[in-house]
């Protein structure tokens, strides 16, 4: 779909200036690269957000495991003795 590139470039080269065809090509290249940059940015942002959420979940799981190991009498609380015993 769309307009053929040749239909746009030939009138620029023949009726106006061959230099304008080069400028047009540079404009199209710039626009395509800018669009690719935006699309890449969206994907990278999504990947970084997912990685951040995974990292936070892993830290929460590690802290839960640490408290579970430290609570030796399974009372749901950590006494000073249990805390000091875990540090040793």
C-alpha cells in the first residue's frame, strides 16, 4: 500500500533539482530512524519495568525467608535471643 517511492523522487529530480531527491532521502531515513528509536524505547522501558518488579519480588521473598529462619520457635515474632543467635 501507499505511494511508490519512484513516483515521488522522479519529479523532484527532473523538475526541481537532483539535490532535492537526496534531501528527501535523508528526510525519510531520519524519520524511519526516529520511529525505530521510539519503538525501541517503548520495548526497553517495558523490559526495565518488568525487571524492577521481579527484583522487588525477589527481595521480598528473601526477607520473608530470613524472618522465617530467624523465628526458631515459630511464634510469629523474633525475640532478641533469636536475632542474636541468627547473627552468630
